[in-house]
C-alpha cells in the first residue's frame, strides 16, 4: 500500500508536507480506491448506512461583506434582495417538520437588519415550537457575546466555513476588512460556547494550491470540528471571479475521503455545489464518505435569489420534491435517509 495512505489510515493524521505529497497523487487510481474504501468503512462503522438530513432555510440574501467569490456579495447590484419574516421562517420549519426534518439550518448573509435581539427572538421561537429539533445557525462572524446570546436562546450548532486556512490565499479571496485570524477566532469561540461547530472550505477556488489544501487539512485536524462542509468553487457571473474555472469534482471527492479518515466521526455533507457540477455529485459524495444531505426548505419564490454561484440546483423544486428526490438518490447508492436530529457522536 502507498506509505502515506497507510500512515493516514493508521494515525488519522499527516504533516503538512505529507498532505502535499498525498494530494499530488490524487489522480492515482489505486490510492483513491484505498482511501475511498477506508473512508466508507469508517463511515459505516460510525453511522451504518444512515444519511442525516438538514432542512436549509436561506432567510436573507442581504450581506454586508464583499467576498470575491460569492454571488450575494454587497457589490453585486444585480442581486434581487429579500428577507424572510419570523413568521415565514416558522412556516418553513412547519413544512420541514411534516416532511421529517429534525434539524433546521438558518443560513443568511451577514445582514445587519437581523440585530442580536431579532435573531435571538427567531431562535427562541423556533426552539419553542420545535423543542425536539436541532437548530443550526450559519450567519457569519459575530462577537463572542452575540454567539453566547444565540446559544442561550437555544441554538445548538453553527456552520462557519473558514474558506481557506492559508493567510495569503484568504486575503486573495476576501477584501482587506476580513481576516483568517478573525474567522478562526470565531470558530474557537463557538466551540468554547458548546456549539457543535462546522468549518470547511471551497475546493478549487482561484489561487488555491496543494499547499493551501494541505493547510486546510492541518487546520481541520487541529480544530476538530463536529462538521465539515466542502464543495467545489463555482463561478458566479456577477462577481470578480466570473471568468475563473470551477473546482474539480474528483478532487472534492478525494478530499471527502481524506477528511473522513482524518476525523472518522465527522458529519460530512454531500453538498449542493457538488450536485451542481455533477448530476450525480451528491451520490458520489456519499460513496466517498459523506453522511449528510442538506436540501432546501426556503420558499420556492426566493430560491433563485439565493444564488451564491451559477446554475445552483433545486431552485424550482418544492421542499417535498427535493425530499423525495433525495430519498431516491440516497437509496440508489445503498444508504437511507433518516428523520433524526443527527447530533455529533
Ligand atoms: N462557489 C462555491 N461555493 C461558494 N460559496 C460561496 N460562494 C461560492 C461559490 N461561488 C460557499 C462558501 C460559503 C458557503 C455558504 O457557500 O464556502 O461559506
Ligand atoms: Fe432538489 Fe433533487 S434534491 S430536486
């Protein structure tokens, strides 16, 4: 067996230099097979053939940030902006609950309209109506005290991708007002406050090198988050990266397997971006070691407006259609969707 693969499988860890070497062999078919097989073995040892599902509610596409890759960046004057009211958010949850969802993810841009007080009110309303469900937030960087307030209001989990763990690369994807140090601080704050925390990054974002990806893996091992979201970069036509090439599906699948081995118990979604670049991307993600899917519960009327990248799938389908569609897709690769909260082990 490949020495590095063997070491990774035995120790669940590699040095940055070793990760670089491993990633440079990502198109070696034998190596891929070895790692995929081990990733699936670990996934089944921890979770059997269950796939957890999260209902994603994209409740605002206003954002004060201006990340170069993102379609809802402040500078995109062509974006049609919307916000959901607390009532509309609760209606999404009600529809989702009836379909069997037991985790709701409130995701949005960094929108100052949702003050700490408004947000805390929404969180406690959702938790009051659905006490048996987990509530995940994905609303960006906040102060420690704000994260504490949301936690006390009932939020259980928080998704905040670090995007890239390489400083120079981070700076090339974001305006100067943003920093990797601030992003990492948020992730450590969230952990300290007892959230189940999700980090993650885009695969193939402009300027990304094997060194960057190796740094991502080293950082993930150090942070040891409960969840890791990764997906290929996909250009959006109204951003500075409009003309950049999309990330690679195969590299994303390879990284899913590596992450499963690095963090065997991790909650690992087969993402919408993966499903956008490849018709069977999400199924392939599950076969590479992923164990979560995150279909959309947002009102169909708003779906198209939450356009982080071009050609995003599922913008025309009702929540029930996506649920059914995913049930079939998951089953087609030997797994099954469950109606559980799906907390971190
Ligand atoms: N391509 C792929 N993923 C993107 N995201 C934002 N813009 C893009 C894009 N153009 C991802 C980021 C963010 C998450 C919500 O969506 O990683 O954290
Ligand atoms: Fe939305 Fe298939 S998951 S249509």
